[in-house]
């Protein structure tokens, strides 16, 4: 059974009353340790790094091993694969491109990829790609799609199951293509645009799509069935699941997204707001660009049940919010992520100035992360 916990990482409804009484770092550490230690034991997680942002200040905690064979401990500098938390970077970068006037979410996809001549693409907009509502694009791009020609062939031959905007079906092939097309007008590659427009302005100096040689020493191994693994390369991997980062940088990422008023670059500030705007309602959840939001306060079960892959990966009716609703401070803003050997969770409530980052070098079930 999943362990009911007091930590804000896992029981948001209890967290704020719990943390409201926590005046010291030691009290926060006690709450976090009571949650993470049994979690690591139950899920056999080799190493974890957690950040709690409380009253706007980050507190960092680390446990276990980043590399079992070489006995390297997890530190605040250890790099973890973020998996689908990378989509939040995609959403903010896309929002920045919108703020610069380079793209519009209402633009047809074919404006940025004219080679998509199939009739099925005529009614599909960038908004649909960014929010998984194009009509049933698959979760993954097939492994045998290894170059741009094969990628075009894949999208040309895809046939939608529903009209655009009818249903949301979570898909790397959807938001991944959005990210790739959103940077086209800049003339930069996705990695270059991300570095120049998001990572460098926010001083995320240890966040990478391609981990450079001098940072490899800090790159944790993920563990799958006890064996060390790193994410395999694939088409649109950078856009959908390819970011690696440290707990310090991820706390900084949460702080910037929770309160962008200190972000100096106006287009980035606007991009952060656009990523948390509400474009579709799916049950209790609102879909942003990368980020997913629920109204706060809420019941913990809303997050736990919504994060279960049976729900998160299901095709569910989408109700368009038109015009999109601006970011709401009383929101639980969050995203789960995983690769073959890593699991991550990021969440925050802007109104409370409280956030959580959980990074692990083993993938484990989403509901356990947010319980």
C-alpha cells in the first residue's frame, strides 16, 4: 500500500498546515526525512535529491548514491534526468516565442512545416500540439524513426482518431513537435534557443540537454532492474524528455515559475505566465503549456488519481477555455516525469509561495510521488 505522508511532496492538503508550524530548517528536514526515507526503502531507490521552497526560500536534502558501482553519493550538484518535467521547459520556451511575436498558438502547424501536406493536418494548430489535443498523436515516436525524413514520413502517415480539440491524449510526439516548430522562426536549434532564452537568463548553469564532458562526473546513473542506465537518444527527445538538472537548479526553476516578477527578460516573464495559462479543462485538471494545474485548495486524491498513468495517459474529453484563462495564483501547478532509470516530480502553489522538487535515480509509480 502507498504510504500516507505528511510531507508536502506527497500530501499537499496536509502540507501547508504542517509547514505553517515549521519555523526552522530542522523542522522542515524532519518532515522531509519522515517522508523520503521510507519511500526510498519501499521503492528501492538508490539516491534522491529534494528541494522544499518554503516562504520563498529553498531548502535542499540529499540521500543515497548517484553511482552505486563507484560509491558516489548524491549531492546538490548531482544531475538527474527529468523525463517529462522537461516539457515545462518546452512550454516556457514556447511561451517566450509567443511573447516575442515569432509564433501564435492559433497558427496552423503547416505554417512552420509546409511539407506536412496531408489533409489531416489542415485543422491542427500549434495549440493542439502543445496541449496534446491534435486528435490522437501517439505517446512515443517509434524507435525506427531515426532522422528528419523518417520523422516527416511518420507525421504524414499518422491519421487522427478524433477532430482537433475533442480529446486530450498525452503524447511526446505532440508537444515534442510543438517545441521543434516553436523555435524555427528564431533560426536556432532547440537546444541553442533553450540555452540562450531560458537557461542562461535564469542562471540555470547546471541544466543541460546535452551534458558536457566537464559535467559528466555529476551525471547520476539511473537504475532499472538494478542495472545502470541513461536515457537513449531519439527524435524530439530534447523537446519531450531530454533535460538533465540538479536539485539547486530545479529549485530555482520552481522559484522563477512561481513568481516571475524577478525575471528581467520581459518575453521570458510573459512566457512563464503563458505556460501556466489554462487552455483546456479535462475533468478537474487544466492543461497549460507543459504545466498542469488544479484549483487550490484541493483534495490530495485529486492529484494522486490524476497522476495515475491509467488516467494521465487516457484519452479524455477536453473542454476548451476560450479565451485562455490567465495563470491563477491559487493553483497546484505540477508535472511528473520519468525515463527508464529516473523519476521526478515538481509542484508549487504560487499563492502560498511553497514548492517541492523530487529527483530520484529510479523510476517509480507517479501516484507514490504525489501521494
